């Protein structure tokens, strides 16, 4: 696998053991970040959806109380 650093391409095979471990850690952290971002977006969408459901129900009750 090749990686790009500062516009230069390097072969992973030429990295030291420590650098390969660090690269794997970077990959895992990026994957974890992407998962968090995805979960936050899902949470935002669901929160908006359920909040709107509650608002509709509350407004419906207010209209019924006025009758």
C-alpha cells in the first residue's frame, strides 16, 4: 500500500515498524471518527423527527382543548 505525505508518495513497506503501527492507528482513528460523525448525523435526524412528532401532538391537544 502506498501513502501520500506532503504531496510525496511512499510505499508502506519501507516504513519502520513503529511508523506502520502509527499508520494503522491513524486508519483506525479515522474509521472511528467517521462512525461517530455518521451516528451524530443519524441522531440529529431522529431527534428532529421525534421532536416534530411531539410538537404535532401537543398542538393537536391544544386545539382539542379549545373546542
